[in-house]
C-alpha cells in the first residue's frame, strides 16, 4: 500500500496555517484573542502531525487514512472557528468549533480501531 500524498499535502498546509495562527497570536493579536488563537493553532498543528502519521502508516489501511482525514479536517474546522470567533467576533463560530472537536475525537477512535485490526 502506498502513502497518501493528498493527505500529506493537506496536512502540510494545515500545519503551515497553524504556525501562522500561532505566530499571529504571539505577536499581533489583542490580549483577549490570544488564547483562542493559541488554542486553535495547537489543536490544528497537533492534528496536522496526526494526519501525517496516518498518511505514512502503510499498514493502517483505509481506516487509518480515514482517521487522518478526520483529524486534519477536524483540526482545520476547530482552528478556523476559534480564529474567526476571536478575530472577527463571529459568535456563530462558537457553534462550529465543537464540530471540529467531534471530528478530531472520531479520528482518534478510528486510529485505535485501525491499530487493533489484524
């Protein structure tokens, strides 16, 4: 089985965006926004690395690839929701962030099941 190049590319852009959000939080964001941006960036970067691991795990099969996509998408949704909530004060993003969280949790469960399969 081959590595999932599309997932690697998505994870790489996700990681770059997370670093940019974290840098903005540290150097340019207002104090009340820093926590939201830092939290979103941390989860987004963590799940970009998670997606990379899933993409290169050739023994994980379809379930590991699904876990990678769920984790990367969840990190992106969560990070963007917190960024939009903080920077643009879009209060509706507070309802979107848990969707990203649910995707990330689902990703970890998929990875566990993939690891337990023979």
